[in-house]
C-alpha cells in the first residue's frame, strides 16, 4: 500500500531550520506490518487511519469554550516562544533557578479571552496544557467516550504497556516551541487541529543532548539551545542526528518512552493536540544483553538519584562522578 498522503513538507510551512541531519519518520496506515514492527521495537512512526480522536476533530476554541465547563485549567505563559517544562517540586534545591515560564490556573473562558488579547503580541505567549478530566461538559464527555478506545487498548495489550496515566489537552499559539526533552512514558500524540513539526532523537543520542541533572527542575530537558548551540559546553551536539515529521489533523505520532523530542506549532494557525501517555511495561523476566539505550538511560537516572540521596547535596554528585571517572575510565 502506498504511503498515505502527507501534509506539506516543513519547507512549505516556514518551520525553523536546523543544521543537523534529519530523516523522515515513516508515515504508515496503522494496519501496515511495518507500523507494527516499528512499535514493537519502540521506534517512532506516524500512524494514519486510527480514528483514535476522530470524535475530536471538530474541536476549535469556541466549541471548547462552550463545552469545557467551569473548572480551572493550567496555562503556561512565556516571555519567548519556548515553553520548557520544569518540575516545581525541585525548585527549592536550586535557589538561582529562573522559571522558564509562569503557570496560571484559568477558567477556559479566561483562557480564550487571554488567547485573543495575546494575538499579535511578541512579549508574551500562551500554551494551554492540562489533563482532560471529568470536570468537562457533556459535549466533551461525549467526544471523549467516542475516542477509539478499542483500538488504543488493543495496542496497549499488544505492546505490553503499563496503564494509561493521562490524556493531556494541548492548545498552542502558532509558533510555540516545546524544547527538546524525553518522557518516561510511551505516548500516542494525536493531532486534532493545525500542524505540528516534531523532531525526534533516539535514546542513544543522550550523550549529544546533555540533559540537566536528574535533581534539577529541568530534569529530562536538553541543556542545548538548538537556535544557538554552545559547542564549547556541548561539543557532541555537532554529531546529532534526528527524525522529523509534520503532523496534521487525524495523525497519531508514536513517541516511544525515552525518545527525545522537540515540537513546534506551525506559524499558520493555533494547534490542538491530545496525548495518550502509557507507563512502560513490566521489566522483562529475562534480561538480554547488551542492554538497550533506554535501559542504560534508566540506569544513569538511578545512579544520579542514588548518589543525590546518599550525598544529600546535589552539588556533590558531579564531583563524585568525576572522581570515579576522570583518568580512570
Ligand atoms: C507537552 C507539550 C509538547 C508535547 C510533548 O512533549 C509530549 O506530548 O510529550 C508539545 O506538543 O508542544
Ligand atoms: Zn514530551
């Protein structure tokens, strides 16, 4: 079967240009054996014809405003186009940490008003990022119930994933960028409205992306500024190689656990996406060697956590790691 028709290439919709090489992420009907092979081997793939969020493809700001109910929702406000996630529970240990964005709790109507009044502003940007919960109105509940739950639960079973932890609703202004990071869950990233360019990097690119220390509020985020990389501090970023896709409404991108990704909303229009995050499956009873890159990343995280716990001071973790490695390994 020929590859399904894809959205315009990134050059046609003015996405940011980077100097590192990228290969296209395969775009396949979910019934294709290759799609199944990629997901079985925890490799990214854009799936078409899943109908996973078909019942949400009519969503736009006004429909959501009518149906999201009266609850408060998390909206991030940033002075730049970048929305770097940080864990507010870790901020106390880093007194000089400057929050890269501010977190607001607004009703959906307040968000829509702010969205409209921020149009055209270049000093502040908004990004709605909140879980879909049962506080929503009946219209959204109806649409949610009609997601293709049969399809997605079949995938969960087939790939032996853990439980579904959340469905995040993402409403992004044109041009917003989520900087490069990895998550510790599998993700079916569903595009509902607008276009998003996704750049993904395999877990074995860890040494080229220089994540913040695990104890840092920006744990799991790359320290490298992709727009102006500091090759003195991050020399191996020169060797980075990635994968790219442009998602249009109805597309589902499988982002495997520990795969790095940076996501850019096309400058053309607002974007609405819904994520399905699943915990990883149980540790295999029989460990096979060599270990996978994902397993090695998990080991590095456990070592950093253990040292931080033992030393009780994150400032001592680096010096001890250097003491172990420098001149010896
Ligand atoms: C969290 C925002 C991001 C998506 C993402 O990182 C994820 O779903 O894991 C994006 O779409 O800008
Ligand atoms: Zn992510």
